[in-house]
C-alpha cells in the first residue's frame, strides 16, 4: 500500500503586524482550494514579530508552492512548513455542561482524572471543563461528555513550537540585521 | 538592476511645513518620477490642486483610468523605470483593476496612487468609497493605505522600492483625503533600501552556478529559453555572450522576444503555442535547457507531462516560487539574471554545436514553405495578411523601433514577423492578454522613449476597447504610429471557432465604423489601405509623418496564425495548416 500523499501540515508564518495580512494569507489558500482547518494568531518570541499558525490538509508539493507564495507577501518575514513529527503542539477546548446531570452520574471525578482535564468554574447551573491536548484527546472527552448534554463547546486552533534545536527565525532576523547594516553603508 | 533610478543617494529636502498633497508630489520627484498618467476626481482633488502649480512633474490626462494604467505600463516597459498613475477613489480606482492585474502578470513596475475618502468615513459606504486595498491585494505586489500626511514620504519611498526591486510589480498607495490635506512638519524624503520582511536580492548559490556550468559544458543539444526577466534584469547583452560563447541556440517567450536581435544567427524565434517550429521540436529533443527569467507558462509548455523529456533543465529566476511551479527543474539558480549570467559566463567553455543547429535550419525550411510563404508572399490580388504588414513595417522602420501590440492575432503576427532590433522593443500584454492594452501602452511607450519610433499593432476589436485614448494622443500630440488590422472579426476567437468549433462564428463578426473618419475627428492623420500595391508607400508616409498617424489596413479575415500547438497538446504537436501537422524524422 502506498501512503496517501495527503497529510495535515502546519504552516508557521512570521510577519509584521499589518492590516489585511490575514486576508492575503487566506487568499493564497483559497486560490488553491485548500481548506484552512484552523488559524492561531499571536506574538512570537522575536520582538515585534507576529506569528500565524495555520493547519491544512494537502500534499507536500502543493504546500511547498503555498509556502513560496506566502513568502512573497511583502510583510511576511519567514514561513516554516511542518508535519506533526516536527512540532510540539496543543489545542485547548472548553465544555459547558449542566451541573445537575454531572453530579447525578457520580462520574465527574473519574472523567476529569482519566482525561487529564480540569474544572474551571462550577455554578449550580453549569460546569466549565477545560481540556488541553491533541485533537483526538479533546474529541475523546467530547464523546464522553456527550451524554450529559454539552451546552457549549469550543476548541482553539493549534498552538505549536518546533522541536528543532535551532531557532530559524532568529538566525533569519540576524541575517536581516546584517543586510540592514550593509544597506546603510 | 536596471530598474534602479538615476537617483540613489538619500536626498534630504527640508522645508518647514507643507500639505500631504505637496509632500506626495515632492516625494514622487525624489523617487525619480518625471511623468504621471492620471485622471482627477473628488477624493484626489487636493493632489490635483497641488499639481496645478507644481512644475517638476508632467501629468498626462488620459480619457479613461484603464488607459492611464496601460500607458504607465507602456512607459515602464519602454524605459525600465516605474510607471506612475494617479486617480480618484471608487470608480477611478476600480477602473485600474485590469491594468493592475495585467502588470502583476507581466511583472511590470507600477505605482498607482488612488484617492480615498476621509479616514473617519472609511468603512461607512461613503460616496465613491471602494475598499481599494482589499480589492487590489491579490493582484498587486503591495497595497497600502495612508491615513496620515506624516506617513506619506515613507510610504512613497517604500512603494517605489518594492515596485522596482526583486521581481517587479504593481503597487497601490491608497491615500485618504486627510493625508492629502493634513500638514507634514519638516518634510523630508528618504529613500528606502531595506525592509526587514522583504529581501529582493537573493544570494546566489555558487554551487548551483557550478553545477549549471558543468551541465552546459557537457551538453550536446543545449538550448536557451529567454523570458521577460532577461529584459527586466537588463541582461540582454550577457544573454548574447553566453549564446555565442558556447554556440547555444536561443528561443524566447513572447515576453522575452526583444532580449536578442531577431537577425542574430543564434536566435531561433518564439517558443510555445505560435512559436517557431524549430524551437518547439528542439524543446523535446534538447539535452539541456537553460531557462532564463521565464516562468514556463502553459502557452510555452503545452502539455507539461511530455515537456522536454530528455532535458536537464536549468532555471534562473529571481522569484523562488517559480521553481518547479509547472515544470520540474534540475538546477534552480535563485538570483538576478544579470548577476547569475555574469557569474556563469566565465565557467562556460567555448563549444560548437553545428549538428544541433542544423535541426533548426531544417525545421525553418518547412515552416518557410508552409507558413511564411502563405503569410508573407501572397500574390498581388490576394487579400493582405497581418504578417506581411508587420514584416514590411519591420523592414522600413528605423533601428530600435518599438512595436506595441494589442491582443489576438495581431499580437502573434507582430511577435512572429516584426523583427526586434534592440532591447525593449516588443511591448505586449502576455500573461493576462488584455484587449485594449495596446493603444494606451503605445502612448506611454512614446512618452517614455521619445527618441524611438513607436508602432502600435492592433485588431479592430481591441482598438475599440480603448479607442478613447485617441483624445490623449491628440491633446499631447504623441507620435504613435497606429496600424489597425481591420478584418471585421474578433480574429483570434474566429480562428478558434474555425479550428475547434466547426466554423460557427458565434458573436465574432464586427460592423466597424470608419476609422479614418474617427482619426480625422481627432485631427490625426490617417489613411485606409485596401490594396497591397499601396501598402509600402502608405507605411513610408506613416513613418515619415511628424506626429501620430493611423493606417486602417484591410486584412483577410480568414487568415490564421500558424504554426499552432493547440492548448494542452504536446509542444511538438505542431499544426502548420488546419489539416497538416509537422513531423520531423
Ligand atoms: C493570445 C496569446 C497567445 C500567446 N502565445 C504565446 C506563445 O505562443 N508563446 C509564448 O511564449 N507566450 C505566449 N503568450 C504569452 C504567455 O501567456 C506568457 O505571458 C508568456 O509566455 C510569459 O513569458 P515569460 O515566461 O517570459 O514570463 P514573464 O511573465 O515575463 O515573467 C518573467 C519571469 O522572469 C522572472 N524575473 C523577473 N525579473 C527577473 C530578474 N531580474 N532576474 C531573473 N528573473 C527575473 C520573474 O520572476 C518571472 O518568472 C501568449 C499570450 C496571448 C495573450
Ligand atoms: C478584455 C478581453 N476580452 C476578451 C478577450 C478574449 N479575446 C482574445 S483575442 C480576442 C479577439 C481579438 O480580436 P481583434 O481585437 O479584432 O484582434 P485580432 O485577433 O483580429 O487581431 C478576444 C475576444 C481578451 N483577451 N481580452
């Protein structure tokens, strides 16, 4: 059997914080009919540098072309393309469940323990449970809580860092600083 | 790179306090702009007000904003400098969309300045508000909105830096009214030559160059395909040196056609759909292809699955995302074509490939017998063809003449039969294929290159798409020589209908006005040529005339552009007539 060329890819985009950037980024995916599974925007460790984390399912040749096009956006500093082996990643989910039903079942504590979840808030009406982990773990807890009538559910996009010992963005920014020095001479 | 302007040093022009509108104009001058094409309107009025007594810029008032864009493209392509356009918000900006998309496709450096409603009205559906940045982002290299006067000088500097460096392209500066009327304290313009997130000058890998040299030195059937990037890089002479040093035949894409003089013995003609037979046959027999500043467009490759099966492909391009985009390459050299060729040349050994060159000669013989003869050597009574007109003009016009084409058969016939004698002498809409491009682009080329003769070649369809620019030509007496191929058909579409839709000419016949009378109404000298016997003399009158001149030439509507590789077919599947294909044994 040959492996399906389709895989989940994580794209990390380091950029300036500019208006309309997300629009430009998502355009590049939509032009190729790629569905963005999730997006997370945040600061990065480099001063003033923003970080977009996007996951999408595709094949490597297509994704390499997408990366090339992303890097052409003027405000984009650097783009990395990863599969799950290259990164440490997590997602976070919140579940809002009626308190009464949970308590009646006497299983609350077992569920929380066995899924490594925690209770954020408990009122007579509802309980908010938080779970951090991989997608399948979040889904497993969802399945388990289903019978207590989940009132609200939300899952974040993926947050991740690479497992490489080298910080490519720092090296790149250092190179750019050299280039700036040269351009000023 | 050749796009760089004469002015490179940081110029500091300190004045106390000026309006944003005036700062904009001064910054344009500081960036080396001498000419702008434009059209006024409400949201850009403060800029036009400042322009009223600003003497350092020449403003050409077009008749439609699309015309301004194509004129700026023609200007940029003829000069290698950035073309500049100023228009109003909403409809003015929207009319520029076609030109932006065209410039993006053909890597043409343009700065478009659009007026925008006041910052506090943004997002409120204010009168003539279009979200220009959102509309243009996917079809520009950079689109940016300026809301404060103080930000204008830097935004202008960045715009010119981005438009002209790396892979050139169009840039939009959308300037809210506040920024135009607000004051700039201690105005000062500084050039930008560094942006942290943008690196237009890649470091070229010496290893890749060495690998390429080795492939070239061991090749027995090498071929160069030169594209628009050769012209962009100003690498025309280097290309010729490389070809001559190792006796390598050179083909060009439509966009690269003037990178080498057409009469050079190693120049073999255009690649692709309507290219030279020899080039397309050789593509699938070559052992090494050196692709320089070209992007393996589908009009060039035909079926990519069978494209150049024997060849190791060396691809030189400044845009990394072009590598392996449509065709897999063996050696990718990321860099400016001129810099790469400079580094490559000393490592390439002199060679001769006379056996290989014979292939081109043999193919040309067949092409001459089947195609050139029908196109160029008709007898007196037969109707005229576009090819013979382009051929005759090419033979009569002075060295360095620039041919600007519209889109369609006129474009292919000009590319095939007009012989370029100098760099930047074929200006055409390649990637987008925008009908209506030609006339305003010719106008812009003539404004930008006043020392060169500029001939416009267009069809009767495309001519009428931007015919209003005759008004601009009249007003500024722009000496464009206009050749209208009048076949009363949308010829190129008619050809496809003839070949692939059983001759069902759905919506392609045209009832045309009297173009000579139209020219006369604009006070432009013009004549109709209906007989071959009158053609040469009419061409001479046109070229000798001081000022614009129009020839309305009756063309055989049944004539078709051959050779032709139908879309998606193997590149060496070459139709020479509607029912014969070329085969080379
Ligand atoms: C009716 C019609 C028919 C056509 N038929 C044909 C045909 O038969 N044959 C044909 O060839 N075309 C044809 N075309 C044109 C075709 O659609 C493409 O526009 C054309 O082939 C592209 O040319 P190019 O590859 O040179 O690319 P361009 O669009 O000119 O791109 C230039 C390339 O060079 C790179 N570059 C830019 N600057 C530099 C630099 N300084 N250094 C290095 N690289 C640089 C860019 O990154 C880019 O990859 C036709 C178009 C129309 C409308
Ligand atoms: C704006 C635009 N609309 C439609 C087309 C499709 N098209 C390509 S060539 C052509 C016919 C051109 O006819 P004409 O201008 O008379 O030139 P000819 O082919 O006869 O030289 C058409 C309609 C196009 N390229 N651009």
